[in-house]
């Protein structure tokens, strides 16, 4: 098995105000899911830094109208306190002056783009209210972190077919797709052949023998290693974070693969979206 990486960029960390974490953990508990790391934001950052994660790219989302601005004010405060952090800002299309405010957010040198969690926010990726946002992100060379896969769980707003409708309108959308596009792994990963601006992150996809474990052969990982980045979903995970990394390492892929997904690809995206901040 390959050596555990000494340096990692985690492109899928969730940081919320304390009350936000409390609400999320309560929801998971009501669904029978035990979150292993009930760490508030400062503890999350300290834990990840102590385990070789630096930089950290975090996000949160606005589950309803009126949440994005206060959430982003909190995000800016976190970025001010911790200089090795980068952020995907919250956004909701129903907010007053949503687009103008989003433009103000992405000017920040360590805001990489915007996070949309379609499953939670309950709108489709091709909702016309989002078109001006996508256009702005493309123009400003920022990215969208788009929870659009139907894994680990899904609803009618997510899935490959919904995302493909968006790509018909925006074929060059610079999107990060969490969870390797699960559960439709093959369809999402094969999109990379014609859409080089799409990246898949590994979050929740490499614990073995689970219903949402990445189920294609290692040849897919090697073939598309230039467009895969490491993400953990930390701290909202139900199994030890290191087990997912160890399973990836146990696949015994090339050193080039591990170097790219754990660090080099993340650095490339940060240099493109946040130039001058590294």
C-alpha cells in the first residue's frame, strides 16, 4: 500500500456556525446516522491541520431565502481568522440582490466560487434563476461546487439527467461535483472526456463495501486522474476519515495519481480561482 500523504488539500470541508452544526447533527441523528466527528468549526480546522490538511477549502449553503448573506458574513470572518482557508460561498436565488451580493463575495481573494446544494435547496441545476450566476462565475474565472449527484442520497432535483440539461446550456461550466458523481459514477466520470472544466471530488465515495462506494475499476481513476480532487465531507462523516484515505491508497495506483488527487489538482484549481493568494 502506498504511503499516507504528508500534505493534503481537502476540497470538501463543511464549516458552519455552531447552531448550524447542531441542526445538521440533529437531522442526521433523526435519520439514524451517527456523525463521528462532532467538532465545531475551530476544532475542525485544528484537527485537519494537525493531520496534514493545508489548505482547507470549506463551504456551506443557504437552505432557504435570507440565509446566504449572514452565512457569508460568518464565512468572511472565518477567512480573516484563518489564512490557510478558502471558501465556496453560500447563495440563494430568491434573495434580494442575490447576484450583486455574490459578485461582492467572489471578489475576495480566497473565495473560490459558489456552493449550491440542490438536494437541500430544492431547485434544479438548470433553473433559469441560476443562469446569471453561472455566467458571472465563468466570466470571473470562479467555480461552482454543485451537489447534483444522487448519492449518498438523492431526490428529484439531482441526478445525471438533471445535470446534463444544465450542460446543454453551459457546456464549459467550471463545476466541482462531489461524491464522484455518485451514484451514477460511470455517467459522471465519462463526462470528463468532453468537459475538462469539470472536477469530481472523492467525498463519501471510498469507504469500501457500502452502497455508495465508487464501483468502477481502478483504470477509470488512472484515466481521469487530472480531474479528480480529494474531498472528505468532514466533519459530517459516519466512519473514520482516515479509512477512506487508506482505502484509496490500498488500490495501489500510481504515485502520479495520488500526487494529483491529494495535492496537485487542488493547487491548480486554487491558483486559477484565487490567483495571488497562495
